[in-house]
């Protein structure tokens, strides 16, 4: 019966593990990386400005924090140069030494895309997008001083003059990869801004769904391929669970029958009533050499006593 118990427990554990694996595969989703957002949304700041850096995350338990690389140190956390509040870092008084690369990093070491922040000790900055811009979009660059943002400014890309705008704003229409580069601006009588890199990312291509061939209103909405795959997996695994349960019952029945044929009572998990076992133990001491030796003698006999109700 110990063999039967062991086999039954093994089958039960296998079924439970199988269901746990199936559940985890269907319910668990991949953790997405956080994205770093900057407020106000620009890449250049004046000295003594303030800025807020936040990790926008889908999983709060991942423990995302803001880190940076500057001339002061590498991979330093917010509590060394800012004021942390959860996954947000506040910098209330910027200095040029705060210029560097900033990103979000999780407790497990996963990292988001990085951004470049520049703190100018001069009097002119260029307002440009912090994150890469999408191909085909319009991008507006603004050149400003601490007191004005509508002065005539010259805009320069990779060291070459693009054009001069009287109001200090220049728009790049329908940007492409050729618009990537280092941009800066110059306001006569005030000075030149630091340079900022503008990146252009490709617009994702979307494949339209195949046209429906069945006439309305009998047509139904096409099923997503991923949902179909999950449904097939669920049905397959459910069938496997039912088959496994059937095998457990079959093995249990076979073991039960074998024990009945061997003279065991499956209800009492011991010998049948027709067989009794008497065990006699005796201890034998043989001097100082074999003290405490136990000899177990088992005598097995059948119960041949006549029933008490038999009449003479």
C-alpha cells in the first residue's frame, strides 16, 4: 500500500504542477521598461532652473529610479543630487555640472532609453524635443533668452547655417532621417546656445487586416491570431489534464486489484482478516561485545480457531 500511496501522490503533484505552469503561461505578461519624462519638456535649461524627472512605469513593484552620468559621477541615484519621491526625482536648482545623460533603471537592472539634458551658464538656450521625433512629423525649434523668446535668431545644424528667423522660431516640416543632427541657435547681442542632438525615428508600418469575404451581417470580426493561439493552447492543455486524471484513476484501480489478489485489505491498509502476524521480540546480552543487540523473530500463523457459534 505504500507503493500505491506514493504513486497516487506523485500523480497528484504532477497534475498540480502542470496546471500551475499552464496558468502562469496564460496570465503572466512581460514587464515593460519604464520611460523617462521631463517637465518642462525640453532638453536645455538655464542655470538656477528647476526640473522634474519621472519614470512612467506599468509595474510599480519593479522599483524604477532615475540615474545619471555626469562629470560628477556615473550611474548615480537621485538621492545624491536631487530629491526622490517614488519613481520621480526633483531638481530645484540646476547648475552646469548637472549636464549629462539621464535614464530610468529598475531594481533588477533593466534600463529605459536615455536622454541628454544640458544646463547652460550663458544667456541663450535652444528649446528642442527631448525624445526622438517621429518621421513625417513637424518639429518646431525655439531660441530664447531668460527674458524673451521672440527675438531674431539664426539656426545652425552641424555647424552650418540653416536660416535666420525674425521671431526666433523655426519649424522643420515632415522630418526625415536627413534632419537628424546637432542644432543650436544664436541671438545677436546675447550669445549662442549649447548644441542639442535631434533624433528621428521611423514611423511604424501597420499591416491592414485582410478584407472579409463573407457578406454582412453574417460576417464576424476576425479573431486575433494571438487570441486564437491561446485558445488552442487552453483546449489542448485541458484535454491533457482530463487524460492525466483518467490515467490516475486507471492506475489506482489496477493497484487496488493487485492488493486484493495478494491478500491485503485496502480499507485497513494492512493484512486481511484471514491472516494474522505475531511478532515476538527478545533481547539477548552476550557480554560486553554485543550489548543491546535486538533479535526480532516473526511468527506467522493462520487463524484456524473454529467459530464460537458452531453447535455440537
